[in-house]
C-alpha cells in the first residue's frame, strides 16, 4: 500500500502504530477512509453514489427541513443517471437559486458519509479527505459571502464549522434511511447505471408511509408556512 503523503510503496498498511519508512507519515495523520477510498472498488463506488442519490431524494422530496432554503424551488438540479462504471450525475452542479449553495454541499457530503457508515469509520470530516468535502466547503463559503460575510478568515472559519454541522445532519438522515442506501447500492452493483426515476423508485420502496406523508406536508409548504414552522420550532 502507498503512503498517503509521499506515495512510497510500503509493505504493509499504515496502521495506528505504523510509520512510513520514507517520510515518517503515519500514526496521528492516519485517515482510515482515505486508505479505503484509494482502492476505488465497485462496492465503494456503489455506496458513494447511493449516498449522493439518497440525500438528493430526501432534500427534493421534503424529507429534510434543516439546512434547506425557505422557498424550496431551485434547491437541487435533477440528474440524468447514477452510475458506477460510466459517467454519473454531476453532484456538484448548482442551480440559479442561491439556496443550492447550501443543499448541494449536503449531497456532496452524503457520498463521503455513506462510506463512513458502511465501513464503520468514526472520524471528523476534514478538508483534505476528499475533493467532495473541499467542494462542499467552497460552496458554503460562497453562500456566506453572498450573504455579507466579507472577512475571508471569518468566512473560512464559519464554513468549516458549518461543514461539520451539516455532515452530522447528513449522517443522521442517511442512518435513518440506510435501508434505501443499501437497496440502491445493491441495484447499482447489479445494473451499473440507473436513470433518476428508477433510482428514486428504489429509494422510495423502503420508506415508511408515515414518513412519506410527513415529507409531502413539508415539500408542499409555501414560503410563509415554512417561515411559520421555523418560528414555531425556534419558540419551543
């Protein structure tokens, strides 16, 4: 296995007590998920893509009511397909609405978080972990800049804090709907590519009816109703 820092070909994995003989990297720098992601296996691709797609579904269909713009129009773009051996959806694509600068990071983080859940890895999200994470961080920073945070240092700090908060929320949602992630990942391993409507059909199959009914209420709210619900929650 290669060292994560200098690409030195080590004879064993860089475990907790192992240090790269070439550059000394290891121990406190060790990031288990980085090692797993270095081997881009079909299973890893399937769970990553399933994480992205399930979070996109949950946001667009009203299963989330946190870190979502008050007006739900233009919160996420639709995608043509989700795939593991050909070009998949562009999960980093934003819409014309500023709100997608907050919703797209959730979808990006979901691919990474799905792997953490699948492989039972408990580590805080870091900007150096994945291009997905870094792209999410940049989009959050852009949102903060659009809404008046002109100090780059303060903006970066707040974007980093927000990234951690949102990652926790994404994990909560994916764990609650993990059966759907598993079902979609299994289908991807079998069929390799699924159109959006087919992917959503697979995700929906295992969602409880009461959760679906509540999601329909949230997704159908007007901006005014959304504001009233937020105030009510805040005043509890």
